[in-house]
C-alpha cells in the first residue's frame, strides 16, 4: 500500500479559497517532470458520482435534505471514486490529485453540520480504507473573503452548499484547522490570501521535499 499512498495528494479549503487555481499548476509541475497525473474532484468524476453531485448541489427539490442523508451521499460518491478511478490510477503509477477528499466531510458534515465526529470518521475510514493522501494542502481563508471571491469568479447562482451562512463556513474553517493540527504530518496549511505565485511555490517546494528529495 506504500506505493499507492505516496502519489495521492488532496487539496482542501472553504469556498473561494483558490484550490482550483493551484491544482492545474501542480499538474503542470509534475508533468514537466515526466509524471502521469490524474486530477479528480469530489463529489463526481464517475457516472454515479456526477448524479450524486447534481442531487447534493443543484437539485431544487433537495433543499430539505437532512445532514445524515448528505453525509451518506458524499460517502457513496467517494466510495465509487476511490474504487473506479483512484485505486486503478495509483496502481498504474499515476499521480492522483483530489480537489477535496474525506477531510471535507469531516469539516463540512462533522464540524459544520455537527454530526457526531466518531460516526463521520468511521464512515470516512470505511469508504477509503488505507487510501489516504500523503500530503493535504489546506487553503486557509476567512469565509467572508472566500464568498467575495466566489461571487466575482462566477455569475451562476450559488449551489445548495454555497448558500450556507458565514457562521456555517466559519465552522468549516475551524474544522479544517483542527484537522491540520491533529494531522500535522500530512497537512500543509497555506495562507490563501497570499498571491497565487507564492502559493504555487510553497506547493511545489512541499511536493519536491516529500516525493523527490
């Protein structure tokens, strides 16, 4: 399982934190080194996962979804993604970069939705087993700044999650911060208010030190 672990990287953070800007830059860095790279997002990137994504984020009839339902749907999408896309790619030696992974569930459904943390952690483990990132980049950003960025980058209406309150996203942020403290060996916390090139340099340096030194 060590081969699988050493090429799996996840990006985490609240809305508008800049993950989607940095992932292609890391892809290019790795490809320039001759590596094969697969980037995936959660939920989604399988047929089943995309159907779940639509239900979780955009279905107008899902506004009264219970937190427990939401949790299980995220885990179902992840279970399919791990087995259909991530494990086969890693077995072939491909690097996998995930835009969100199980830490999102701990922060959003555990910390913000206030579901029992032990239940969330058990489901996370059941879903991914030992398919755990060796590096997780946490983009730390005040929620009000994240929402302002999200408004500027897109004219589309907010989805079901993006429509949550600032208090909800502050709870998400605090959940991530606790994770970053508890799992300091895996987490790299990034000040997401820094300029994109500075952030890209931090990411490249961390990846180089963990995988190529």
